[in-house]
């Protein structure tokens, strides 16, 4: 029995970096910009969280 279900519908990618944009409408482009801005904010928040955790660990081990 296989644990990989290849017959499942694949999740549609909302945006692929470097994809051809010529066939998208202005509304679709705006939607993708908003999606990417939200993803950037999520990435920045996670980077900040990890940096603060690292700083806390460095402070703990320096003591």
C-alpha cells in the first residue's frame, strides 16, 4: 500500500516567481501583489521571531 496519493488534486499555485504575467488582468495582478505582500509580512514576522529567540539563547549562554 502506498502512502503517496498521486490521484489527489494538486494544490494550485497562486503565484510562481518568474511566471509569464502577460495573460493576467490588472485585477489579477493586483490580487497577486496583495498575496505576495501578505507572504512577505509572514516571512518577516517569522524571521523576527527566530532572531529574538536566537538573541535570548545567546544572552542565556553568555551569562
